[in-house]
C-alpha cells in the first residue's frame, strides 16, 4: 500500500494509474482531505482500490463514499471519527456493503493504541494497521 496524504489532484490520474502495475492493496487518500467527489472520478480510472482516510469523519461521509464508489477501502481512526460508537457505526455500515476497513493511528500513546487494537478485533477489520 501507499499513502499519498492528499498530495495529488485529478490532473495526476495518469501518474497514479501507473501504480496499478504494482498490484497494491490500496492507495490511501491520494486527493484532497475533504474531496469525496474527485475520488469517485479517480477510482473509476484505477484498478487499485482507493482507501479513504481523512474524508471519513462520520457515518454519513462513509455512506456517501460507499454509495458513490469513491473508494474500495476505508481507514477508521477512532480519534478522527469521535470514538468507539461512531467507529462501530462506520464499521457496521462498511461490513454491510462489503467494504473492508482497517484502523490507522493518529499519534496515540500506548493507551490510545490499545483502543485501536480493541476496535480492530471487529469482524470487518480485515487489513492490518
């Protein structure tokens, strides 16, 4: 996998398409942190699944990303989505739509990482963090 951290725009689609040759699991957040719609267009052009990270801040963002096919994977970060309850809702929505999820971190301490590990025991967390 690679994490682009919102470093690209749709102008770079041809460049990003070249990554398909490496059979990556995902390209994480290649476009703007709040731009679900441009990810829809980019995902149409790529074979490699896009993983949305910063775009997903609540279950409605996850629903919009899934329904528009902006991504094939979602990174759920407890700190970004507001805790366990919201993370579980996003997990359950993704699971119901067959969208795999994984749990990324946001510079947590050891105690914070323990929460991520606990969340990652849910059934649809099929990719390691």
